C-alpha cells in the first residue's frame, strides 16, 4: 500500500484499491476525459461523411489515424486538459479546446470549428458516460458476477446430494438438499442478470434543448434526426432517446441501478444464509497460516468475508437507490444536479465489486461439516410427520394430520424408535407400514 492509498478518504482508493482499480479505467476523472475526447472525435468523423462543403477537403486525410492519435491520451494530455479547465471553468469546453489545439498541431486548423459543432456539453456527457458505463459493466462487473455464479454452480454440483435439515421461521422443517438451496440463489441471480442485460444503454444527442436547433439552422437540408440516430445507435452502439430536454432522461440508467441493487440484495441474502450455516456448525472454514480470527479469542475463525460483503452491499445499495431516484428528476429543461451525481457512478459499482469478491472468497473457504448436518437430521425425526400424514391421507386414514400433530407437537423427543412405534400402532396395511418406515430425515428430500 502506497502513501496515496494510505491517505485516501475512501476505502475504495485506500484499503480496497487493488480490488477496485480496474474500475478506474471507466469511472475516474481521467477516464471521463478520455471518453469525452473519444466521442468528440467520433462525432467529427461522422460529420465528415455528411454533405458539408467545408469538410470536403478531409477526404485526402486518413481520419482514423488522426482520431487514433488524438484519442490515445497520455497522462500529460489529461493533465493538459485539466489545466485548460482551470481557465475555462468548464470541463467539456476544455476537451474541445484541447482537440482544437491538436488540430492546429496537425495542420488541420481550417476544420477545427467542426469540433463540437452545434453541440451542448450534455451531448458529449450523455454519450460518453453511458458508453463508459457499458464498457465498465461488460469488462468488470459481469465477469466478476459470472465468477460468483460459477463458484456457486461448482458448490451446488459438489453438494447436490447432501441432505440437510431445512429451517422455516428458524424451526426445523422438511429436509432439503444443500446443492438445491445453492441453486435457488443461482436461479435468482441469473434471472435478474437477464433482466438487467435487457435494459438499453440510453443516450441523449440533440443539441442545447434536444431539438438540433443549431444544426438545423446551419444546414437545414440535412436530416439531423437520422444523423443522430445513426451516430448514437450504430456508431456508439447505444440507444438514442428521441425526445429529450438538454439532458438524458436517465430512466434506463435508473432501471440499471435498480437491477444491480436487486442482484446485490440477493447476494446479501446469500451472505446471511451462509453466515447462519457457519454459526450452526454446518460449515467450518479453511484456516490460513498466520491469520487471526479474533484479537482476544484464539479459537475463533470468523465469517468475515460474508460480513464484509454484506456491509459493502449496504453502502452500494444506498448509493444506487439515490442515483436511481435522483437522476430522472431535473427542473424544466435541465438543472446541474445530475452532473455532480453522475460522477459517483463508479462508487456503488466499486462497493459491489468488493462485495462480490468477498462472497467468492468466503465460499471458497467453506469446509462441509457432514457430521453436524447429519446429526441435526437424526435429532429431528419429527420433520417426517409431513410425509407420513400425507401418505395416510392418500390411504383415506381418518384425521391423519391431527394424529401426527398429537405425536409430534409435544416437548418429547421424537426419534426413529418413536416414529416406528407410532406407525406400528396405525390401523393400516402392512405394505403401507413398510412404506412409512422407509422414510427418514435423510431421504425425505423431495425431487
């Protein structure tokens, strides 16, 4: 850990920096600057394909090479843009001036006024930010989430046939299988991922108040709406919103934040379940040489990874909730509140990544305590009462539920002998008695 991380205010850039540093390529100040430059240059190249006489001379240039030279910013280039911003007091205008300087250096000065032509800053922000968000989701978030799913699938397969006492309302209930209980979480997560991936990455592109006013007044014969759709939908692979104010609606973005939040909530539920299983001694945890579980109690191996994940999910979801509630609300054609809020998109994603990695780490530490799980099953023969009374119903036995209730709803311990004795006393055929006696807490696990 270096001095910068030791003195960071946020643990994202301090204690957890190594876990979250990949996100800086998409959500840092430098990243935002780079994506803005990228969009500005893509826009300029798109303009060069239109019937604009002043841009005809560009046909002799390798525009892709020019774009590549400009968008591959060095650290000095980023710092230069920040220096320009100190003068302009406007971040997007600083990007425009930087690119214009580059055009001067490349002897393209006669074309530089078509940099940021007819645009407002939100045409750049509301394409650069969803573009970077999409990239961050695809490169960092989804792969990390998929690692968790793969880990869960491996455990579900390994423990597929492990019978386990279920607990509803904290009380012993009809037995289940450990692998199936893990599969519940896999299905929940995958269902929500499918919904999340179906949400488009919305973008706004249409001038100062969304009507292409400046574009249309300068070149009224060009179909600027078609141009904007082609630029955003096909060139940037986003979805252009057709009717906007100065800013994007952020409705799709809010839905994405809500989707991430739901997935986080499922993982939080998983964390608490495994934490509880550990407290029940159903699992022990792998011990690593040199690690200390408690500063005072040497015997302890605390389930800190699940706890760490739960804590980070809490922070992430609180921020995601604010983002999804705030961003779609803006006064009239716009106010500036979205701008400062949008700069924080990476924060809840970082806490989410920390939580995912912590949960994976916790799962990989688990050691199945088969003896304790079996002991719990053997000590709870009353849970097969459901099976017995259901078969008795099938046989049209009188008041089977009440008969089992009288047997099991007492403070007397029910065991294999108690249950066998009860079955022997039933006025039923011998083959049905045999069928009932074959049922035990370990094999009564359904399908």
